[in-house]
C-alpha cells in the first residue's frame, strides 16, 4: 500500500476518500518539523505539505521513493518545483477550492478599508473617541470607483464579479489580454501596469510570487498611485515592499491597505502594526471550515487521480 506523509495534523473529514486505499501518516501534534519529515520520508510515495512548509531540495533528495508532492494550497512558492521536476516528482496544488473563499476575503478587505469598518470597530472597542459629526472620519464610497486587478486569473475574476455587482469599473493588467468574451463579462479593460497604478481607486494584487513579481509594489509604484487609492493584497507577501508600503501609508501617498499576506509570515512588520490605515489578516483567505475541507478534498482527488490516471492540478 502506498504511503502518504501528511505535513500537518489535518482534520480527517476531507481526506475520507483516501481511507483504505493508502497508508496515511499524520503527526501526533499539530505538524511535522523538517527534521521529522526528513526522518520519515525515505519510503513515502506522497508528501502533503501545507502552504507554509518549505519543501526544499534536501527533503526531495531524502524522498527516495517520492512520486508526488500534493500541496495543500494554491501557491507553491514553498516548494522547489523545478528541482522536484528534475527528479521526476510531480507537484500539484489546489486552485479550485481556494477560489471563492479567497475572493470573498479580498472583497471583505476592500469594504473594510474603504468604509473604515475595521478602523471604527477597533476604536470603539478600545474606548477611543471617534468623530460622530457629519464630516468626521469619512470613509470612501466604492460605487462608481475603479477597481484595478493585477493578475486577472480565476481569483481575480471572482473578485471582479463581486466588484461589478457593487457598481465598480474594472481595469486589469496581465501578461496577456483575456479573451474578449471574458472581458465583456466584467466590462473589463486591459491596461498596462503604469495605467493600472495611476487609474485604480482600489488596486487588488492577485498574482503568484515569482521572480518577476517580487516587490512589484515599491516606493516608485506607490508614488504613481492616487493619494485616495487603496491597496489590497491577498496573493503573496513577496509582491509588496512592506517598508515602502508603511511609508506610503504613513505619509499619505495612498489612503489605506488591506493585507492578508506578508513577506515573512507569521511575522508582521512593526511599522504596519502601528498604522490605523493598514487592515491586517492572518493569511485567512481560505480560513473557513468549508474552505479547508474543500482544500482537503482537492488534495485527495489529486492523489487518487495521480495514481489512477485521472485529471490532476499539476504545476510542473
């Protein structure tokens, strides 16, 4: 029977389809350390790391029998994908199950920053006097505003769908323009990156972490944005230079930011923690029970189909 090493002590419900078909090894505590994985992986066929576990060349080399790395998460910058491919090891991810939950949180952050929901809540809970007058502590209306999307893939389009329902105009920047039928669905306009920065009232980052997107948003980019603009990042922390972002927020170069991801998670830069106009979440894009179970089911599907010859979410 083929062996699966689970990097995390997942809830078993979503992996029920694996029962009786594979020998599944879970950690007794919350997760396996790297040392634990190195010690156990020699005769394992499948490794299931979560999105924060670094699956590097050392682990891949130690997995002498390893055939599949079935990532629990859509982002796979935690895995040395090229090295895995060079060793004949397939890597999969979970693009379908993360789609709607991540888009939901992305739009929640748009609302929370624009309408100052988190700011008001924090102040009231902590007994800080707010300005209840007609024109005190004003938020920003979204209706009629422009949402710029960097990375108009599945998640970007799910965010666009919510924005269109709220009366927002959509512009986007991709490596290539989308087919006309998709653009027409959202009345979306393809623009270059410079135009995206200058015209967006809200700029949502929905692209993967790559060498090309590292610190995509830095001081130069924030200087091009409207002073009333909002930055939303539910993609990967590496896309944003957090020092430059904190400076832009502190000095009023942009209005606010809503962040679910950070460059060195779980550590959050102190300069962001000190700012009222930075709304922060703990990488919670898929952090619902239903979302987590759907991710588990997608991992299980990838494993079963990999050995059974069915369709998998292959990334290499």
